[in-house]
């Protein structure tokens, strides 16, 4: 699959939002949290906790998988990341724009699916049972690469 890299300005923007939100919510910005967030925010691959651990090992020498996982969960609770669960693995997403995911049932790859800007179906709505705060839409199928 051709994965286009995230532009450095976009990564800097995500880090700026991260720091602003941490300050606003009173979450201390530790080097560990920043590096773990950056690992997710600078990847389009929707990395798992294991993949995040591999990429932060260079900068955070003694970090454990458990710490990475707990930090990711904290950041998710603060709405700084989202979690994309598949049947086999949990993936983390630093792109907070409304989008859906296509999950390949063969290779497990998670692809972003953006709906046209004209659609207002992503706006939080009132449903008979309550107010929508987050939409988590997943498509499952066989990706182009596996289908070849
Ligand atoms: Zn696939
Ligand atoms: Zn995504």
C-alpha cells in the first residue's frame, strides 16, 4: 500500500493541539506522553501499542508496553487520540478529523475513509435515546492489495 507521509506542518499542528489540550485539562506534559502521542500523530498506519513501543524505544529507553498502553488510554480518555478496535487488535489514531475506517479482514490493515465535506452526517445529533458525542463507523472487507 502507498502510504503518504504526514506533512511536518501537520505533525506540528497536532503537537500544538496536544499541548494546548493538556494545559487546558490539567494533564502534565511529560516527555513520555509527548513522545507516545507523537508516535501516533506522525503515522497514518493506526499503530497498535506494540508498534508505538517500537517507535518510542529510541527516545524512551526504559518504557514498557504496559506504560505505553496506559498512556495511550489516558490520551484517549482526554480525546487526544481515538481507538480503532478490530477483532484481533487495537489501533490508535492521532487524526481527530471525523472519518470512518475500512478494516481489511485478511491483512488487518486499517484505512482512513473520509466522507465528502458537504455531508453533515458527522455532526453530533440528537437521537431518541440521547445526544451523540462520537461516531465510530467501520467498514470491513478485503483491501485492494489483498484482492490482487
Ligand atoms: Zn488487506
Ligand atoms: Zn483513522
